[in-house]
C-alpha cells in the first residue's frame, strides 16, 4: 500500500482513478512494488 503500486487494468480511463498505474508483467510487479 505504498504511493507507487502496479495495477493491471485493461481500461485506460480506470487508470486515472489509481495513483500510478502501469501495464507490466507480474514478474516486474514484485521488483517495482517496493
């Protein structure tokens, strides 16, 4: 629950609701989610 989190959302409009949303594989999610 940090300021920067990776969310896999297929809707680009929904991204605006999140703080920071990126489209990356689950493998990067562990390295980016610090």
